[in-house]
C-alpha cells in the first residue's frame, strides 16, 4: 500500500500530492481530531504533526483513498497520543498542586501556631494590671467603663494601661 520507492515518484510529484491532500483534507482532519481531543489548538497540532511527519518521510500516497486512509489513521493515533500526554500532564499538575497546598497548609499552620504562641507569651509577660485590663477588654469584651468599675480604677487609667499593652504587643510582635 505505502511504497517509498516508486520509480516515477519524483520530488515534484510528492509535493503536488502533498499539497493537494493538504488543501483537500486539512479541514476534515482537523474536525476529526477535534472530536477526539476536544480542544481546537490540540486538534490543529495533531493534524499539523501528521502532515509534518508525512512531509519528512516523503511516503508515497499518490492514490487518493490511500492518502485519505493513511492521514485519518495517523491523525487518530496522534490524537490518542495527545490525549494520553494531556492526562499525564494533568496528573502531574494535580500532584504538584496537592503537594504545594499541603506544604502551604503546613507552613501556614506552623506560622499561625508560632504567632499564637508568641502572642500568648507576650500577653503573659505584660505587667499584671496591664495584662488583666487587656484580657478583660479583648477576651471578655468588657468596655473601659466596666473594667474601671470592676477594678476600682478611673477610665483614664484603663485607657492608659490598654495603650501600654497595645504598644508592648506591637513592639514584640513587630516581625509578624
């Protein structure tokens, strides 16, 4: 069926057969490849790859049905290779994304835990009255007036102690 050594099959004859089949079948082959790979660019790549390989091999397909059969079969096989390669590529991408996400979660969790510990230690290191006022305000949701009444302090003292606590926290947690 395919014979590279036809005596009358000259270079100009091959070019003519190639060009005729390219013009006549490219659109049909492209549509066929698209039904397989479901992507316009990949379908075009498959058809172009087949024509390039045929051009490089200079295979004699001078009979009309012979060229059509050969080209459709070659597009089918090339499309299947593209599908397989795309699946492998998607698996690699999915594995990379999963690995990156788990690393990110680990780093985020680790960083969060480190920051949480540093905040707790910084709060614990505040002077006693300052720490008590800060905790009542931030963790018990008490207003300055309530804290002042509970601790028998002026509101100004509560405000000053909160300012002091926030300043210390900002300084010690500056790197985060």
